[in-house]
């Protein structure tokens, strides 16, 4: 019987599926509902210090091979987020990842201290949102000094393991990953949406999104995510959550073989529904049994040593 459990920084997951941040919001009950659909861990929508409205609609659109979004980090603020994480923990035992974002480095320290009170299993720092550039400037994830300092200040303010969520836009991802590890990051999530990109409605002759531009996700970005995971696995010794474009068991297995210990699922929830988690787990299990893999651990990074 294939064992599909996995582990991130000592936190045990029943299976490698992680609900990506921003997909099912912040409420404890909606996140707990995802657990009932077979996910291994959930990530709350990124929380900031204050409530934030985000961009006006339309904020999401699909295209042939993926999605584009510019939600603009809308969220109810850290204080409400803390209550919702506690509610989730009352409702179920699955691990929860508390995601935080700030526009200034010190904000991450303050948020890390606050969110730790809710005792999420892991804290993820979103330093890579591509669709708030007007307000936030270049994402910290693209600058190795900025990512180092942001990780360091977060680590200083919490005892909970910290995941740094990076950007597929980074062309120097090895240096960026190294900076994370040096600053004490416990894991890396590779990664956020790619872009910003643009989709135009040809009937109205206008961009579809109110923000015009947005982060690109879904199948279109998977090969980019894959190469970034590959490079990070080569460079550092901390676990990776591979996120960006996975929508079936084969995609998840590819990400694991490139070096991911777990696989984040975002856009696929929109086009395959919440059952996507159970379906992918089943597909992973079937593949493992057919190919004589007994554990996820056996497959992590295996493509790096493959001599076939
Ligand atoms: C509608 C939407 C909202 C998102 N909000 C967040 C967010 O608040 N924080 C974050 O770190 N990532 C956010 N993301 C990025 C996803 O978590 C994920 O990294 C990205 O979509 C790539 O994965 P996918 O191809 O499986 O969707 C969002 C993505 C979408 C589509």
C-alpha cells in the first residue's frame, strides 16, 4: 500500500495536497470544508495589518490555459484572521498555514508576532504578489537583500516555522533561495503567480480586469514553476512546497520529482472543483502502486538523480 503522507518542517500532512493562499478565503469554516474534501493542509488568504478592500471587480478571468487575477490582497485584517484560524483549529486537526503580507519590512515582524497567537502550524510570508506593484513597488521576493531582511525579521518574531513564498518571475532564483535559507527560512513555497500579464476582451476592446494587469496562474505557468523548483532543490536544503499550475496527479508527481515535499493547488479548484484534492490523491496513489514507490519521500527530487 503506497503511503502518500508527507512532512514540512516536522508538520505531518496526510497527503501532499496544500490549498494555496487566496483560493478559499479566510473563514475557518470554509477552510475546514476543504479538509473534508481530502486536502493535506490549508493556507489562509494572505492577511495584512489592516482590513483591505482590494481592487474592484472584475478581479479574476480565465483564458485558454489558465487564469489571471488582480484581487489586490483584499482581506479582513490580521485580528479577524486570528479569530478564523482559531475557529479552524476548533473544527479540525489538519495543519493550517497562516499567510501574511506587508508593504514594509517591519510589518512582517509585527504580523508574525500577532498571527503566532493563533498558533498556525506554519507561517507563510507572501513577499511575491505581482498585482499590487503600484502601491508596494517591486515585490521583496525579486531582491535577495530584501528577501533576506524580510525573512530575518519574521523569524525574529515567531517560533513557528516560516515558509517564504517566492515568485516565478525571479531569474536568479538560486540566489534568492540561498538568501532565504541564510536568513533562517524553514521552507520555501515556489511560488506565486507569474507576471503581471494581460487579457483583453475583444468585444469591448478593453482589458478584462479592472486593474488591467494581473498575476497568471494555472497550467500555463507549470513549466516555469517546475524549473524554479528544480533550481531551488539543487541549491538549498530546506523543504519546498511546489505551487503553480498543478491540476492533476501527473502534475503533482512531476513537482515532487523535481524536489517538492508538498504541492500547492490554487486555480485548479476553480476549474475542477473541491473534489480535485481527492482526485489528485487517488491518481498519485495509483501511480505509486503501479510504479513500486512506497512513500512520497522516495520520489522527492528523484528526477535529479534519474539515469534512465
Ligand atoms: C484568485 C487568487 C487569489 C490569490 N491570492 C493570494 C494571496 O492572497 N496570497 C498568496 O500568497 N497567493 C495568492 N494567490 C496565488 C496562489 O496562492 C498560487 O500561488 C498561484 O495561483 C499559483 O498556483 P496555481 O497555478 O495552482 O493557481 C492567489 C491566486 C488566485 C488565483
